[in-house]
């Protein structure tokens, strides 16, 4: 069964582009879901897509319960879920897509990282699928510099994309795994080529982009003065490691840009460490700015780019929670300061509902209190939702496998 699954998946995946055409003369929407599933399972185009969709959604779900994949692999599953799901929905309806989505099953079977053998086999297949999509941009036949990573302005030369497969250091001893990888990569590259030829951008490049960003981050963290591999590594957008340290995965896709929501990461090191942050800004080219950091242990720490007097969290009901100043040095443009919320303040936050949002106020010496804005012009006051923070921390704190799984 394992061998058959592998050969079916990579051998016919190229049909993804053609799947938008009707697979059955009768409208499938008029047929019960069970019958629709049977029709699609018997179709040579749809069956392999359903299998890849199942593997990708299972893996993404498993990653919620156990830290199994890095950011590039996770984005690969998310991209495939979206792309294949939309193709299948066009012919089978949303109910069919929901029926074959294995996310909940993956989350359940990987709970506590105590996984049965069949789950480990699926995870192994998922890694092959993810690597094939990550490595696909290097195998494209079109000029990659003419095609953007969808959601960003980034375009890369072939030699830059080639850093991704070189960085995997994976050699498949099993010839069938190698064949599966090669076939999937070729087909994924073909799909990316077609999209690039039509609209000059594609989501198929996102997993490789994220893998490249992670590689550049790791290099920058290990050797801050080392030369970057690519133009991406030379950009200030890749310096997350300077705020948090070495990380493995990022919860939300941001395109490497700013977001008004808190960003959460899974760190490469243990302990009560910074694992997420919300950006804080104020008007003006040289305005007071910084980050509200969240640690794996639940601490709130404000890092500010000026040596200011005070920072306070403010709840919607008027409650103010002063943060303790724990560090401050220099003045003016070169100054910095750090504030931490004490135990009593953390207790107050724990007692609030998930829908409560927090604003962050700050005070410079001799000036009035002001409220930090979210990043980006016109984004308004920064509102940190407690539910989003709790969900992000739960994701960041998912356990790691007790045993070393195949990489």
C-alpha cells in the first residue's frame, strides 16, 4: 500500500492544472457527498490530488500538536491545501473538500508527539511532498526573475533559488522516495511555470521563499557579519532573529512584511524565551517605537527604541497595568529601555476574556501619556487581542518529538 500510494501521487499530479474541467456529465452538487467521493476517487485526475490533499492537511494538523516541521514545510502544506482544495471544490463542492480534509485527524494523532507507526509513515511522505515544493522554483524552466512570490515584491535569480535544495542535505536511500520527490518537484515546477507565464506571480514560490528566509536568518544569527546568500538576506526584513533568536517556524504568513497582529514563532532553543511580538510605533520619522514581546512562559516585555519614563497596558474597562522599568540606557536617538509586566498585572490579564484587547501607553520625561500605534501608516492604535496572544503561545509551546523522526 505504501509503494502504491507513492507511485500514484507523483505519477499523475500534473493533472492539477486541468482539474477545473467537469469530471462527470451530471452536476455533482445534486449527488450525495458519499457518491461524489466515490466518483472522484475513481477518477484518474482527482484521485492523486485527493491523496496529496489528505497528506498535506494531515501534516498541517499534526504540526498543531507537535513541532514536526519548519516554516518552509508548513507553508508547503498550506499552499497545497489551498490550491488543491479549490480545484476539488470546483468539481466536487465544498462538502467533498471538508470530507477529505485530514487536519483534525492529524492534530489528534500527533497529540503529545506520541505517534503511532502509520502516522510516522504519513509524516515521512509529507516531508517528501514539502521538499519537492520547496525545491521546485530551482527546477523551473521560465526566467524566475520575471515571477514574484505572491504576496510580496520579491523576485529571485535561479542561483538564489538553488540555495534551497542545496540546504536540505537530503539523500533518499529508498529509490521510490527519490522517484516520488523527483516527480513531484517536476510537476510543481511545471505548475509554477504556467502561473508565472500567465500572471507573473504564484503562491507556489511561497514555501521556498520561507525556507530561504529561515536559512538566511540562521546564517545571520550564527555569524552576524557573514555575507548573505541572497538579496533576501541583505534586507532588513529578515532580521527577526535579532529580536527573538534562532527560530524554526512562524505561525502566520506575512510575506516578510509588517502586520498589525502579533507574530508568533517556534524557537530553536528551550526555556522561557521570547517567542512572539507585536510592533509598536508612533507618528514621525523619529517617533518612539518598539515591540511588545511575549515569552513562552507568558511574560509581557516591552522593548523600546528610546530611554523613556514609563509604559502601561490599558484595558477597555479603564484598568491600567503599569509595567516595571527593568533597563534603560543612554538618551536621545541612541537610547533604549525595557519594561516588564509584574505578576499582579499578569494575573489581571489571565482573568480577562479572550475578546479583550490591550492598548499600550507610553510616557517620555516631561511629556503627556500617549498611545502606541500599530505599524504601517493609517493602521491606528495598536490593539493586542488577548485571545490571539493565548492562541499564539499555545502554538509556540506545542511539544517536540521525543524521538528523532526522519528529516
